[in-house]
């Protein structure tokens, strides 16, 4: 979800931006601050992906746009950690000089006269992604979405505290949340 559009198209600029973003978090020792607001950040990416597209269009290439997208991600995470709402965080970003070119959009719903009888490929992808994300498992520590290939099974009550390996004492988590963030 971090580097695919709502229609299921891969976004190379977002891919490079996420890599840069994670490297910056690590360099600044802010990975745990990201984990604190991961679920909120994922909501931002889903709802405001058009801001990422606006940045990409402004700089006209993946190589030129990804550092600015990464910088936007860092600004949003910092705002979330300052207990700002999504709306306040976006307003804060849009009023800064770095992102003054960004504009909020009202996503218009198509009127009945433009609705087709058959689903086109983009709409099919959007429906699939919406359903998949609504039903995706979430990490029990950070509440972020978990990919099926990146799951860790965690003790609810830690082993050190007498927790047993039982069905009731197990939960799905991200590997990092289980072994790094939690500790």
C-alpha cells in the first residue's frame, strides 16, 4: 500500500521515497516514532495519495521527486507525533514553503449518467484493494497493516512474565514491533 495507487498501479517514485524515508528514520533514530503513528500514517497515504502524485508531477521524474515525497512523509510523521490530527498535519505541510505547491482536492463522485454497467480494469483494481485493505490483518502492537509475508507471532503475555505458547496468548505483529519496538 505504500507504493501502489488506489487503482493498483505501482508508483516507482513512492517506492524510492519509502526507501529514502526509512533510511532517514533510521539515520535520525526515529523508527520508533514512526511505529507510534504507523496506522495514522497508513491512513494518510491511502486518503491523500494525490498529494504524492502532485509532488511527482511538479518534479516531473521519479529521481527528482522521491526526495521531496520522502521529506513530506517525514513532516507528516513529525506532525502526527506532535499529536496533530491528519487535517492539522496536512494543513501544516501545505502552509510550509517546501510544499506550498500542494493543494487539497475534493474527490468528486461520478454522477449516475457517467456510471457504466461493466467494471473497467481500474475500478476492479480499486475495489480489490479497498476490500483487501479493509480485511487485512493489523499488528496488535502498532495497529499497522501486516503483509502476509511479514508476520511474527508474539506472546500477549511475555514468556519472561510466565506467558505460555497458547492460542489465547498469541497475536500477529510485525517482526520489528515484536523484537525491536516492543522491547
